C-alpha cells in the first residue's frame, strides 16, 4: 500500500461531542449490524468493506476509532494497521478476527493496536473495549469539564444544596458573585428580590452552605403561609400553658436557627405588628417566648426574599422603612429568565438530562430550533416554568429529536406587545388576580386562598392592604 494514499484528510465530519468510528471488515452484514449498534449508542459510525474504501473514509473524515478486521480482500489488516498508525498517530485501533492466533495478537499489539477481539463477540464486548480507549476517556473528561463550566458552583456546594445553578450569562454570574461575597460575612442580612420562579430560595441555600454556618440548620419559612394568630408563637416560641393548646415548651424559628440561617420568603406578607417585633430581634438577637419573661439569646443569620417592590410598600405604609433598612444590608436581585436568554440552552439541556436519568431513559437530543423559540418566549414562570417544560417533554417523549411541538408555549413575547410590568403595576396585577380568583372560586375565601397558594389570613390582609371590595358578598366559610 502506497504511503501517498494515506495522507491525513479533512477534519470535517463528526461533531466534536461525538466519537467517530470506522468499521473496516469484508463482511457486509457484520459492518451494517455494528454500524447500527454504534449509531444507537450515540457514536458517529462509518463502514467500509475494502481497504481502499476504508482509506478513503480516513482521508475525508476525522476518525477517532478504527475497528479493523485482520483479513481483507487483497490486503492484510495488519499492513493497514502499520500504515494508519504512522499517518494517524492519534487514531485508536481495535483488531478483530475469526481466525486469530496468539502470534497475530502479539503482532497487532506491537504495531499499535489498542485491543484485540475474536469473532464472534457480543456487542457489550466491543463497547467495553471502546470505553477503555484513550479517545473515549478524553471525550468523557471533556464533557465533564463542559458540565462543570456551565455549573457556576462547585460540585461540593452543589451536593449540599441538592440543586444546580446553571448559567453562562453575565447577569447570573454577577448574582452568584454577590451571593458568594455575602457568604463570607456570617451576620450580614441579605434581601433577595426577583420574580416568582427565578430561584430566590436556591440563592439563599447557596449563601448558607457557602458560609461558615454551613454545618448548622437552614430553616425556610413562607411568611404568607402562617396564620396571623400563630405568628408570635411560630417565630418566638411559647412556654407551656401560655395559651390553650400550648401543652409543652416550644422553640420559635429564631431559636431553632441559633448558629444557623433563617430564610423568610415573601417577607412582604408579614403583618406590621410582627415587623416591629422582628426589628427588635434583629437589633438585640434576643427573643422572649410567648408566656415567658426571660429573653433567650440566639445567633442567627436572616435572609429574606420578596417578589414585591418593598420601597413601594413602604410608601403605602404597609412595610416598615426601618425594618427594610435592616433587611437589605445587601440586596441581590435575580433577573428574570427573559432578560438572560443565553441561559436557556444550558438550563434546558441540564433539565432534560436530569429528568431522563430519573426515569432511567436515554437522554434525547434537542432540535436547535427549540432554543431559538424558547429564547423569544416571555417565561412568566421563569426557571421553574422551564424546568416544568423539560419534565413534561421527557415524560411524553416517544423518540427522535425533541422539537418545538414538545414545548407548547402559552404565548410569545411579541404577542404580548409589552411586558406585564409595563402594562400595569405589580399592585394592579395582584389586585386583578385576587378578584379573578374570587370569581372562579365562587367568592369563597378558603378556596380562593388555596388557589392563590396563600393562607386565608394572608388573603384577608391583602384585601385590607389594597382596600379590595368584592362586588358579591364573600362567603365567610
């Protein structure tokens, strides 16, 4: 075989993330069967039944692995092995034969073959052999590096928070930098703002588990889910016999979080009387249980979150300015997903892979058009909505590429003309939402509160706060 026939060819061929394989064997049925197997496994597979056809494929494509039969029409596979190892030194070669002997095996290894398999062999045998090659290991390492690059937090921290922070945008990197900076100061109060679904609680978990309080408790409380009558008992605790039903001493949230972190979501829903008491606790780091006279010291860190404009609430006299100043020593605003569309692709890829692994199913490939469509979508539910989309797509997946039809969108940004924040204020939007919920629930307070995902007391507070008058009489049941 002439050396000139084996000049290194073009690099056009397989995408960088796929391992390319050439099966060179004189048995057409064998090469077709093996090609189909490799394609199913996600490899880019080529096949050839003569030495000349195989050489042409090597010249025209970037091949990572050659599966080579010892006996070929008019030429020895060992001669091809010798030549390709000189011209393509990075090419991995696995020799196969139905008539091999120990001398052939030794010669193949000396000429640079990575492995030797005797026909007939099982598909699992060839797969194991490939997984031992340096090319495969190198590609695996590269994919791991890409995964770590898109994940903005360390593997150790990721395991502690049990969630993944994925993103490539400047905005999300700046948010993470602020969170990691906040983590260095164990006592600094942090206010996290952002729309629903942006990941405010996730950010609080990152701050806690990246701080020196990481081995202590992180306790998360939704301020709007607690009935007003139980606020003091839940936050400050109570002594046995302090009121009917207080059968034993109970620690409140502030005491429970001694040396740890208390995360209060939807802080805007906290009633004014409790806001004053919370301000005092933040200043003194002491709490007095209901029914007790002796204060208890507690060393907690407070992280709060809200999707409301707290400055506007201060102007409306529904939130204390002095408390806001204690809460927002450091403010971290998480921008909505629509303002960082470049994060959509890595997030979607991560979620699709996550849910596929959960149901022990192969991870489907995504049509690039999906990313373009999602990047023009408004995403009112932000990352949470994207995650739900991915889970639905995986559950209903029936094979092939995941296309646009697998991600039904409610509406597009263009159809909305303007973002909701421009069309109306947050307060107007919330008032409208409450009115519609009442109508759909037959004006029943309990059902309306459940639909809105808040407690009945929180709903009543909102009615008073916004001076909402329901046209039809509200059923008190």
